[in-house]
């Protein structure tokens, strides 16, 4: 599993405050903590408390501050093309890599963001969203997925750089949705050869629910069995990490040893 740490997001109070106060320490500590807990990449989201006119500058500040402590891939999490370009430019300084998080399947947006993916040799997350909003059925999600893959081909973006996101919504909003997402994950993997990556923003699922960590880790394991290979989540949740590493073992992706949990952690800390 490729883990994108979700915690550098202005939605979290301490990070939101740090962004507004231009206080580097909490951001850099959160970057280092997530990486030593096993994150492969870090999501970078300035949140909604920064005034619109200051979003570009805030993204540049946030990426620069994270780049001072790590060369890890950065997932630039923002819907606007100017802020995206600014974040990518800073993330890719000195050979760093980035993931565009994200485009939708709307033709005008898709074209602009896919061209950015080509220009920066970046990964790109494509959401199951189009002009009608979040696609509700597996068929409609697949249709948008196909459009995103076609656009990648047209723009010379390798499929290995494409991450399709079926969009997981809070369980308490629509209880049938997680099942549809599982079905979609399996079908996304059959859209092309090589297959695109499939990613979800796991924590969305449990927003507003009790038992958040239990709901998150149970669904992560189910989604992995369906073919999920990438997750935006909290790598500091140890029980979530244990469930993920155990699922990788049960899916025969890693080799069993009695100390497989500590082996995972050691392998990540040595990187
Ligand atoms: N797909 C893609 N990108 C995404 C998402 C997605 N990026 C953003 C989001 N969804 C994934 N990241 C988060 C980060 C935090 C939370 C949920 C998803 C979260 N935050 C607490 C809350 O809202 O209750 C904040 C609480 C606190 O302050 O501690 O749940 O789906 N491609």
C-alpha cells in the first residue's frame, strides 16, 4: 500500500493555526512524524481558513516549509489551477516529485490539470466527479474513470501516474455508498492495462460517526481486498497501520514472519 499522510491539512486546528501564523515547527513536526510512521507521501492542503486572495502564497509557504525537512512526494491538495501550479513548482524544486490532488472528470478542468501532470511529470488523482457532482453509481464512476484515462493518454501522462478516486462519503450520509465504492474499486482496476492506481480519502468515511478508527480500519481492509493500492489517511493511527499491514500479508503481498508488524515499521524508518 502506498500511504499518503493526511495530517498537513488546514482542517486540523493546530495546522490551520500554524498556516495563519506562519509558524513552521508544527508543520515540520507533523511531516516528520507521519514519515517515520510509514507515510510514503504527504498530502498538503492549506484548508479553508486562509482568505482566497492568499491561497497561492499560503500553498507556497506550506510546501517550502515541508520541503525543508523532506524530499518525499507531496500530494498538492487544492482544486484551483493557479494554486496547483504554484504548489507543484515548489514541490518539484531540486528533483522533488508531486501528485496533483486532484482533478475531476469535467472536460475543461481535466485538460488543464492533465497538462500540468505532463509538464511536472507528476502523479494525478482523478475524482469520480463531473458537471453533475459526485457520480452516484459504479457505472457512472467508471464512465468518468474512462474519461480520465483517455485524457492521460492524450496528454502523454503514463497510466502509472494516474490515481482514480471513487470518492468515499460519510457513512452517516449514505449507507449504501461504501458498497458501491468497493464495486467501483474492483472495476477501476480492469479499466486499462497497466491498471491505474486506485486511491480513497479514507477518513471522509467516518466523519460525524462514533467509532471512527474502527470504521476506518475495517473499511480500509475491505477496500484493499477489492484492489485499493493507495490511501490518504492518518499514518499515526497505529491500529489502522496494523490492520493495513496485516491485510497486505493476508493478500500475499508481503512475506510472513512472527515479527511482521515491527518489520514494517523498521523498513519505513530506515528509508
Ligand atoms: N480524496 C482525495 N483527496 C482528499 C480527500 C478525498 N483530500 C482531503 C480529504 N478527502 C482527505 N483528508 C482528510 C483529512 C482529515 C479528515 C478527513 C479527510 C478529518 N478531519 C477531522 C474532521 O473533519 O472531523 C478534523 C478533526 C480535527 O481537527 O482533529 O476527518 O476523499 N483525493
